[in-house]
């Protein structure tokens, strides 16, 4: 039998037999596997929706707590409670109820309501509400006896302590969180949930804060367009059986099956075949949140008194037809069959072709090997093929040619190597000369800028002194020339200063020393410094930076960037205009400066940050600049690991975005007892990541690897010299210094003075107080 015939038979047996077997098994097994996968993914989708809803509710309650913890709100409520000090409980309650009766009778058109609505505390709530009208409904605060103290609109009544939500939140002075599923709230004309939290002064409840949140975000999760595109329907149902939201287009709520009603009585998630629609599958999951829904109560007056709530559980239901859910299975099966047939035909064709073509090139290669062995270097196999045999043929021919070329051109090769070595040496020398020239240029710029500053300072100083002398009289033209010279000198001084800063930054003489700072404090300080600049043009600067937003920056360098951006915005704003500094929604590491001024063309934007194409454009009232501020700002941001970008249209203002690297603070905790639990709780509250170690070698390794921003260490770690341990941490943390909090026993205060003076920033005694620890942690990591 010929070789080609044997190859055909072997190829067919080797390829077709396993292929047919695997294809058969794949078709049999794929359906069940895919059905299970799709069903499981549908169940996971329901749980994801439920978890997303629970997260939104938790965020709303956390936001309500944050507002209730504001010192200005706590102080205002405490001051209001002081008005009851001269009255008995009975007298105080009698006065509240009298105001409540007048309030209800006149529907809030009373002097008391007017005074509350116009109070500073109500103004604070209104400003908070105005941050996002699509998010916030009604906000109001009561004092410790349930009397209205602040509100964003007139309430239905003055006395709130007879409402269940108030009683549950006040909790006899202990304080509790109450979530109110309000359904359709006519006061905001939207579906809403109410978040009720106590206002605490230490461990004392001094009042109650309630925020009614619009639940558009919740409805968007349930009515997600992605669910409808997938061919599924979704509903959010209370455990009482009422539908809160649904993707059904009918104006009526969908009817619940007996299976769905049974599910509402439990708190588990799962997926099953719907009993009243056997061609569908249904996934369900409860929303893990403590929610209360309003129920009908005998004698209750809606919005005034007597309304009752009972616990409810929200359930997410997803339903999809099997034909839609498993369409992928049918498609994949058909596609697999088609591919299998095509592959089988291709295998047969390749096997036959291979058998016919493999023998001739093998014989040609055998002949070539024999002839080259006899010394015939001119022999060429010459096969024009694109497969491995063709590659082998070309390699054989190249080999014979290379043997001839190598023998003839050895001297040429040596010459080429010599020339390449010479070129490499020339390139290395050119690189060294370029680096030396760059260094010399930076030194020259630094020296020239420094030598120019002193005489410029003297010239400008004498001009100011001369013009400011009331005893010296000048002709108007002479005074005008002196003032022009003084302004030119000041502009030249700023130019020299910015060139010098640029040179220092590029040469590495200015090294960023980042730490955590409160962003609002940085901005407030800059606005105070710039007040004469923007007030002179009657420009309003809106500080939209939220509280408690920490950033990891070099304070001086980042302040210079923000000051340059704000100065630039004021310069190109029209008198009486507005400049806004804020943070993008959901982005805690970027700052936006927006103005409504003249804006920039696309051509100008392309060269705005280029030092070599510096342009100084006068402001809206002729203000002069150096043209270096924005290029220097971008270089500072890149030095800090961030970016500086602009969006602008000519005639429509500009928007600059300074984006910093996102970084969470890390604390190294070297404590091995029950105090570690307290410390972990405090750090989690402060939003600080924790790494834990109780052995010196591990802790020092973590200092190098994780580079923590704070160290909390117990003075009594076993087998550790704490003083030497902390000094070594300080030595491994150059050039910046890491703050250290040392924990000692109460009777060791005097004996620990030396250790404290040498290495620790703060010292705390046992037992640890969470409030005091939180204060110290917040001091070092704002």
C-alpha cells in the first residue's frame, strides 16, 4: 500500500472518530448545562437587584445620619431644647399642644410656622435640599419633645411626638433608625421613603431628623431598560402583597400568583417554574433592609396624627419566558451542528490532499540532502508551498546560500560589527552631552531667575513707596507712567517666579510631600486669600466642595494649582459673574472649576498648556498675566500623579478638571488584645483601611510594602522593644514622617515620657475611649 493511501486512512480514523464521539456527547450534555447556567444567572440577577436596593437604602440612612451629626445642627437643637429649662414637663407639653391646635386649625398659617420656616436651621435644610431636587423631598427636625424646629415646607402639624415613626426613632431617649415606606407622597408628588434618625449629643438624644427621599433610583433599578431588552419583566412587591414598582405597561398592578404570595411570607431567594405559567421561570429575592410601611389605622388623620406603620419586606420578582431564556441554547446547538458538518468535510478534504502532496516534497528533500553532502552547494529544492514542507524547502535552500555567503563575506561581517560598535559609542556620547546641556540649561534658568528677583523686588518696592507718598505730587502723565512701570515690574516679578518654580519642579528641587487633608479646608483658605481679587470684580464664587472629603496631596503645590485655576476663572469672567468649584458626582478625587466667562477656541485649547507657546491674554477688564500659570499647574498635577484637563467653548465659559490619584488611607495596627476590636471599629467608621501585625518583623515588612499613613502600637507587645521598633519605622518612612499613636497603661504616663518625646505623636491610656480615639485619628487623617 502506498504511503499516500496509508496517510489518508490514518488521518480519517484519527480525526473523524474522536470528532464524531465528542460532537455526540456535546449535543447531549450541552442543553442541561446551559439551562442550569441560564437559570442560575437569572437567580443571581434577582439577588443583585435586591442587593442594589438594600445598598441604596443604606446609603440614604447613612446620609441622614451624616446630616444629623453636623455640629451646627446638634448645637442648634440643644439651644432650642434649652427653652424648656424653666418649665415643668406638663407646662412644656401644654404649650406645645396649644401651638399644635392653632397650627392644625389654620393649616400652618401661624406666626410660629412662619418663624420656623424662616429660621437659619430651616435655611440650612433648604440649602441641603437644593443640592438635588430629584433626590430630596421634605426635610424637617423636631426637638427632644417632638415639636417642629426646622422644615423645608409647612408641615401638617406642629407636634410630631404622637407619630409612631417619631416614637420609634426617639426610642425613650436611646435613639433608633426608622425607615418609612411612604408609597406615593403627595408632598413631593413622587414615590418616597422616609429616613428617620436621632440627633445625638454624645449618648443623649436631643432631637429627631427626617428626610423624605424620592425613590427614582429604586424605580430605575426595577424598571431597568436592560431587563426589558432581555425579554424579562420585573416587579418590586411589599410583603403585604402591594406592588411598589413594575415593568408592566398596564396601569393596574399585576395580579400575584399563589406561589408569589407564599414567597412574600418568607425571606429567602431562589428561582422556580411559575405554577400558573409553565412556560416561564421566575426568580425572586428579598431586599435586606428594615422597612416599615403605612397601614390604615382607625381614627388616624393622614399627615397629622395616629398613623401606624408595620414592618414590611420588599421582594424583587423577575419573570421570563423559557423560549426567550433558552434561545441561546437552541442557537448554540444549531450552530454547533453546522460547524461540526463543516469541520468533518474539511478534515476529509485535507486528509486526501495531504496524502497526495506529502511524498513528492519528501523525496526532493532527500535528494537535496544527498547532493549537498557531496559538495554541490548550488542545488535548490525550489518547492513553492505555504505549509511546513515549503518552509523546510526554503530553509534548506537558505542554508545552502548561507554557507556560500558566509564563506565569501566573513571580512565584511567583521567590518559591519566594528562600525556598529562605533555608532553605539557615538550615541552614548550624544546622550551624555544632551543630558549635560539640559542640566546646564536648568541651572542657567534658575540662576537668571533668582538674580532677577532681587532687583525687581527693589524696583517695585520703591515705585510703590513713591506712589504711596501723599507728600509727593506728580503731574498726571508722570504718575500714569510710574503706575505703568510698577505694574510692568509686578508682572515681570510673577513671570520670573513662575519660571523659577517651573525650573525647580523639573530639576527635582521641589519634591512633593503628600499627606491627607480636608479638601474643603484647602479651598476655604484659598478663597479667603483671593477675596480681594474676585470681590473687586463683584464675582460670586460658589464653594460646592462637600464636607469630610479627604485628598492625598502636597498642600502647597495643590493649593497653587487651585489658586491658579480660580484666578484664571475670575480673570476671564465678566463683572458680576459666577465661578463654581465642586467635585463630580461619585468622584472623590477630582476638583472642577467652572466659569461663565469668555471661553476658549479649540485652537487656543491645543496650545494652552504648552510652555513653548506661552500666550498672555488680558482679562475681561484688562487684567494682565504671565501665561505660565496653567502650564505650571498641569506640570504640578503630573508631578502629583494626576491630570489637568479643560472643556471650553468660545463665548460659553470654561471648565477645568484637576484629577488626583484615588487613594484610601491605611493604618498599621500593632495591638494583640481586645483593644484591636475597638481600633478596627473606629478605623472602619473613619473610612481607613487596616493592616494588622503583632510581630515586629512582620510590622516592619508591612511598613515597606503597604506604606501606611498612620501607626497605632501597644507599648506592651510581647518580645518587642517598642521604642526601637518605632524608631526603625520612622527611619523606613523617609522623607516624610508617619504619625504614631502609642497606647499605654494609665499608671505609665510619667515613665512613657521619654518614648513619647522621641517617637510618638500622641499617647492614649487604657481602657480606650472610642470617641477620643476617633478624634486623634481624624486629627492625623482628616
